[in-house]
C-alpha cells in the first residue's frame, strides 16, 4: 500500500506541475494525440481509394491500430516515461539521487516519470476502439477473454521495451534515437500479420513478439484464426525477464555523475 501511495503522490505532483500552464498542457496532449492518429488516418485514405488489406475490412484494420493506441495509452503515461526520465537524469547527474532512496531505483524512475500529457493517447485509443468495435460483429465471451489476455501481454511488451530503452541510455548518454528504434520495431504491429511472409510472421510473434501489441489481439477479438496464443504469452514473459536482466546489468555499469 505504501508503494501505491507513493506512486499516486508522483502522479499528483506531475499533474500539479503541468496544471501551472493548462493551455500548454492541453495543446501538448492534443498534438501528441494527432501524431498518433496519422496511421489510422492513412488507413482510411487507403480504403477510400478502393485498396485494402486482404481479408480485413476498414474497421477491422482500424481496430488493430486502436488496440495498439489503447495499449500505448495504458503504458506511456504510467511507466514509459522512465525512458525520458533516465536520459535526463543520467545526463544531468541526478540519477544518483534515486539510487540513495529507500526504494528500488526502477520503481523510483517510474514514480518520478508519470506523464499526464500522454493520457490523450489513452482517450484517443479508447475512442477509436469503441468506434471500430461498434462497426464489426460483436465478439463472444471467449474472444473477450483472449483479447484481455493479449492486451495485458501488449502492456507487458511496452514495459519490456521501456526497460531496454532505459538500459541503453544509462550507458550511452542522451541517446534519444532509442525512440526511433522503438517506433521502427513496433510499426509492424499496426497492420495484419497476414500481409507479411511466413518467416517474418514468425519473427514478430515468436522472437520479438510485437504482434501481441496490436494485430493479434484484434484478430482474436474478430474471431479470426490465431495460432499459438499461449506460446506468444510465454515468449512475451521471457522477453520481459531478459529485458529486466539487461537493465540490471546496465545499472551495475553506471559510474555515477562523477565517474
């Protein structure tokens, strides 16, 4: 309970800081949301020209992107800010302060990194999800259960990526390019896996399971055939463990601001 209260205090502090300039806060939230809506907008344009993804209708394709944005909205405000937080603290020499706190440094990186601006992603993802799901056949109970499981896996994948990116920036100071690498890696989950080759589908499901961040949850929700859901869940957890171990190894190599 003390950890929950500490996290809630971090949220309050972050929101209070942003509320000192509400106009800037609202504009920043809107700009971030509009940037994330570019891909759905392009998808609508593609379908309006008569083109399509084989076997996927417009709202089915939008559902994939809505789920990815929804998972992103559950991740970016609440813990993904640890990446930027790590970059700034290592570069400014203030990461040392967190290391002497009576809490795990990873937890402190998350607590001090709540980003209220990214709540717009959650609102946008939820809105797009409702619009898309209302235009397709309503899923059954089993489909909703499988979707919930894969949505959890999607959030875990976001956390694993946050660990990897944060770990890299501990050693290579000011590496903002990690965001570009993240976008390039997760770009493939915005589209149906059926448009990729079989070998590439294996990579994005069984090696780096980014398909669990959008395309797979949408497929199970629509009742489309999806193989190896349990296996993908296991791969996601393995990916998380490896990411955490990598983060720990990078923290051991941290030499402090004066190192």
